[in-house]
């Protein structure tokens, strides 16, 4: 059974992102988009199987596979045996290209077979509201939740990535007082520097060095509040060898110098 809704776009065009179409296709048919879509698309397979082809690559689409297709990417997809079933969402927004990049969406992305129950739950709620003109903002809210869930499902080797990140975070949490280097942190995670930095940023929203700096500033605040240690000793205790640099970084994060913070926090 096919069902599709293409909302009439009104005031929601001012939102960072908004729904432009949503539906289910059963059975899915042969689609050729020589110039790609004008919208971003996220779809997942609910039955049968198909093939997505783009940029000289093929992406098998089977039950439990979630796929992201960015705008303006030529692609083609077709059923393998005539019973391919999909649920799809298309969306736009002036702020969306930058937001999607920051969230780690890059080019066509397709998951392995995953549990799409939560994605389907959000999809169902959006489909119910999509035709109601007064529910545009609620649809945008649900769309954000849908994108976040798709991001989680599409993360490359999500469990393995979390394990690598966890090891790196533990290494920084316990060794922040030392002069840690990025190569040491990546080695603790068991990855090359480049790959480590990419998955750390994608999964935490910050670089490893930003994470380490936040940890050091947090520990410095505790020492400044709870002890009588001079600022220079606090700096050394949390891994800064230069007091001036410590002061500069601390002020950037807290809006106070360490000395000023010490006074106002007591």
C-alpha cells in the first residue's frame, strides 16, 4: 500500500529545517534521478529488498537498512524481487546543509541491518501530522528526532566507535595532568590519529583536544574553589606548563581569569 503526504509549505520555511514529503511505498519501484533530489532524504526498508546505485557504488537495501541520500547526488534504485517496501522522508532548510555536515552526514550513507523500531515510531508520528497545516512546527520537532535517530543508526560500526571513544576518554580522564599528545590519545583508542579525530568529533561534537581542555578546566575550577593552591600550581596540576596560557584558556571558557574565579567562587 502506498501513502504519501507533501505538506503545503508556509511559515515553516523560516524554520532551520522542515518536512517536504513523507510516505510509504509498497512495492517500491524503479527510480532514476539523473540530477538527484532537491531535498535531503532518509529512507528505511520495511520488507523485501532493493539496490541503490550511486557514484559507481551499490548499496543493498534489505529489511532493517537505513539510508541517507543528500541533495543533488545522481542515483538510481530498484527492487530486487518485486516486493521491496520502503518508508521515506524528504526535508529541506536554509540551515540544513551545515547542520547535516556537523552531525556527520556526508555523501550517501547506508547502514547495516539495524533495529529501526524507534525510527519507525517517529516516522509514524510525522506521517500522522504531516497533512495538518497547523502542525508544521511539531513536524519539524519530530523531524529533528528522526534525523538524530538516523544519525545513530548510520554511524559506522557504532558499537566499535563507542568502545574506541570510551577508551580515549578514560585515558584523558585519568591522565589529564600530564602533557598528553594527540598521538598518545589516538594510540590509547587503538586508532590512527586521522580516523580517531573523525569518529571522536562525529560522536561527541568536539575534538579530542577540546574534550581534554574541558576536563582540565573542570578540575582547575575544583582546585581553585576547594584549595588554597596558587594559580601557577593549579595550572601545573591540571596539565598546563605555562601559567599565561592556562589563564588565557581559562578566561576563554569561564569569562574570568583563574584569580578572579577563585575570588567569586568562595
